[in-house]
């Protein structure tokens, strides 16, 4: 069966790219909902509506196993998606990301979108696992747009440096709690000198022992197929064609 991967854009492409490299013959269909990016600055209800439509699109294409390659969707829509689509097998990113954190970590900085930080999904999960840990959680509201706009690492470093407090920068570890942020990894490496964790390789690991069906891989975007092609060529050196699709996000799916 084909495996779907969904995100608002390039963050999900990082996970798709890593999965495709690790399992080159497996059928993955990646959907970049770039028309609605950035997700993180919308409301939870908007993301629930958008996510429901996108999952329905996968189901209409006979895809029933889906990687939610998006922390924001994970944080504010996954419980509802599980309820609305009980037959779909969802793979989430937050828990696998946290599972990498070593037990002796005393303080941590989580950076993510507004919706992810406000949902406290990371803070609560970390608190449960590490009751004594000092947790800093910071929103980087412009970083997804900067990544999608292919801004330079220097620009992103300046932006990150302006927002993160000196105290948070001295934490033992940093979680990139948005799948877009690994694309600003060189910028983060300049401002944060301790260990940095993201969700890419852990998601690859998730599929290690699974029996995966061979098939065709395809990429879709809800915005501009030519621009998406240029983005992944520039950022991943991938020569991948995107197909533009329409997903009707306007109507309330519960009606
Ligand atoms: N890459 C997604 C995430 O992990 C969505 C970012 C956005 O569109 O704001 O949160």
C-alpha cells in the first residue's frame, strides 16, 4: 500500500526525501499543502479543517497509511483526525523526536511554531518523561516563511539569534519542533552549540522493520508546482516533478 506524507511544505519534503533515500523502491505520495503555509500562525480550528480535507484527499486516492510530517498538525489536529478517520494508520512525529533525548539532559530548549508551542504538546510530553527538566519553549513565528522563501542561512541566523534568550541558548539540548527547521540547521548550529535533535532520521527508523510495498513515488503541492520543483532542486538537489492539486479547504468538513 502507498504511504502518504503530509505537511505544509518543505519540512515534510525533508522527511519524504530521507524516507525515499532510505527506501527507494517504496511507494510514497508526498503532499505539500503550500497554499496554506505557514500552518503555525493559523487557528487550531483552521488546521483541523485543512487537515481533514487533506486526509480525505489521501483516502480518495486509496492511501490509508499517513505520516503526519508536521508538528503543528500533530499538535492540534491529530486526535480529531484519528476520530474522523478510524481506519487510517497515522505516524506522528512528536513522540519519536522526544524519545531521542538522553536521560541525563537537565535543561532543554524547544523551538516550534506558535500553534505547537501554545498546544504544549512538547512541554507536556517532556515533563512526563523528565519531571525535573528545565524546559524553555520558544515560538519562531517567521521561520517557516523564511524557509519556504529560501532565505539565506545568514538571515535565518540573525532572526533566530534575535528571538532566543541567552538563558535558553545555554540549555543542554535543542529540539527542532517543526519539520521545516532542519532546513535552517546551519543557522541553528551557529547560535546553539550543544546537541540538536530533529525528527528526520527517527521517522526513517520507524519504518525499518516494516514490510513496505514497492511502487511509484509522487509529489503534489496545493500551490505552485514549478516553484516547488525549484525549491527542492535548490535545497535538496532533487530533480522531482510536482503535480498541482486542488483540495477544497473552504467548507467545514463536519457539515
Ligand atoms: N512543518 C510544519 C511543522 O512541523 C508546519 C509549519 C508551518 O506551516 O507553520 O510544524
